[in-house]
């Protein structure tokens, strides 16, 4: 094609894009990609993702992640998609959602967040992106030029698949991430997980060394603002007890009004004091929701080293010799103090 011909073609393309953006796309954008198109598009992208990364060869882990995801699908506002939840064989700390409900968690993220509660917050966040069609909306915005090039030069299906893959990998806007954070909190909360799940997940991601920083935060330096937002969602739901970080790195404390548990100042099983406190506070909130809550149901279980405090069969906290040493106590003395304080909770 001559230079003049190329100029005419691109002038025409530019004019058509301007026309589409001005008159057509604002009206038709919501209908450009329907639900069935979204599912088919997502299915094709999912195949591409799995071919690129491969899945972790651990059926028990795959089933566990799928179970966590499906428990939140049941309480989300878009439950009728063919959701799947799979673990990719990558040490990267990340997770992402493909249109149509195909959600992937990297093995590296599970290593960072080994509990169901922590994973629930992140997976619930990704479900939020699907519920609000964030990737689909990005693709629709790209279709003005894309439709024209698809008509002129190639297969619209391939074009859509490429647009979808690029949209997923490009990340989301701040408003989309904030919306997904809210839904991550809401989905995990509604499904019965620790109400501080999303706070714990965001805190852990924000603490990563920059060179290992997850894409979940890579374009969003305002991580502390996001954490505060999710803490605010918990306050709005009147989640009690709450967690207070002690000054000078002295640990964390679980508190509810004038009632406080002894400070947690030692790590246990790879969890810093702040995360141990969030687990305690979340567990207490859940058992406190029971209509037949009874403070006499707390019991101690000594394993020869540490002591675990249970409410019926639900572990509240495991206290170690390191915890006891921080207070110049034996582990049995400290666990007895915890037991006494726990029985006083909700009596104030």
C-alpha cells in the first residue's frame, strides 16, 4: 500500500474511533461483552494462563483453594458464573481473576498466607473483580480501536483474547482495587472466615521486600490507606474485639472496651504478634456470635511444651515458653491468666 493509501486508512480509523467514543461506545459499552461472551473469553484466556505457568501437582491443595473460593461464591452478588479456583506453579506472590470467574492463586502467595482465613481475604478480593466486571470493562474500553482492527486485519476472537490477557496483566485502577478490597472483606466476612482476613492479607503484602512486591500492590503505593479502609469496614460491622499494635514494636494486644488480654509479644509458627492477635480477635468474634456462647467452655490443652486455649473444639491461641518468658512466667501461669481473662470477656 502506498504512503498516501496508508495515511487515508489511518485517517479513516482515527475518525471512526472518535465517532465511536463520542456516539456509540458510551451507549453500547455495557452490552459489548455479554455474560456468555465473557465466559467463553475467560475460558480461552484460562487455557493460555495454565499453559504458561502450569498447575501445582497437589490435588489436596487444589481442592482446598477451590473449597475456600466456592464458599465465597455462595455469598457473592454474581454466583451463577462457572467459577474455578486453581493454584499456579509459581513462587511469585500474586493472584488474579480472569473474566468469567476463572481465578488463580500463585503457590508463592499460599506460602506467604498458609491459613484458610488469610487466603479467603485475597480470593474474596479476586471474586470482587469478577463480580464488578473490572477486566471486562477495561476490555470494552479498548474495543473502539480493537473492533476496527479486528474487522480489517484479523479474527475478533483472537483480538478479544489478547485484549483480555493484556487487561489482566496490566492491573487495575485505584478505584477498582478499593472496590475489590471492600468485596474481599465482605465475601470473607459473609462466608464465616476471620473478619480480619483482609486486613492480615493486605498487611502481609505491604511488608514484602520491594523486589518481591506482589502485583497486588505494585501500582498502589497507598497500601496503608487500603489497610485503614478495610479496618474501617470491620468497624462499621461492629467487629469486636479489636487489635492494638503496641508502641516500639512491643507486640500487639486484643481489646474490647475496658477488657484486654495480656500482650502478645513473641512469634509463633511463623506468625508475628500482630497476626496472632488478629487470629485471636477474629476467633473470639465468631464464637461470640453463637446464641449459646458460654464462658465456661474455654479449656486448656498442654502438649508438654506449649498450651493451647480452646473454646469447645476451636483453638483460640497457643501460648509458648517464649510468650511466658516475656512476662517472667511459666507457660502454665500465663495460660491460666489467659483463661481467666477470656472467661471475663463479655461480662463487662
